[in-house]
């Protein structure tokens, strides 16, 4: 399997993880539909490297309906971004090693050159 075929799914997994933190980050800050669940289930988890997102996912069945709905919406958004930005990630970020938000940072650094649909995803994300 060519390296490019391996890189793209890995890159989008990382991009998705970066975007997934929105609902959970709101929960950590004390607002949003996941605030109480984040405190209850993951209050003792040290933030960073996706640990809180992983914790929340491990308790998905126990989360409040509002938080579950918010997490589902975040997942759908990640899928949309993945689809909209796939070609741009291959074009601009091919040599970028996945991890630590590097693919996301690469795409942001090329925001002016991104396809309109992908650029719109970053614009929408910045308004949240």
C-alpha cells in the first residue's frame, strides 16, 4: 500500500480528533451540554493528547442525552470536514507526519489556498 494511502486516513483521524475536542472542551470549561458529564466521568483525567476525548468515548453509553447528541453532531462534523478537506490534505500536507495536530496546522497554514468547501469548514469552526 502506498504511503499516501496510509497517510490520508491517519491524517484525517488526527484532524477529526482535533475537531472532536470542541464539545469536550466546552465541558471542561464548565459550559455546554457535556460539562457535567466531563466532570463526572473524566474529572480526574489530565487534559492533553486526546485523553479526555478518549475518556468521554469510553463512557458514551452513560452520557446524558444532550451530551450524546452533541458528541454525535461533532462526529458528523468531523466526517464532513474529512470529506471536504481530503484532497487539500493530500495536496498540501503530504510530507507532514501525523500527530500533535500537525495536519490540522498544515491545512490552516494553507487556508488561503484551500478549496472553497474545505476553507469554509475552517471558517465555520472558528466561529464556534
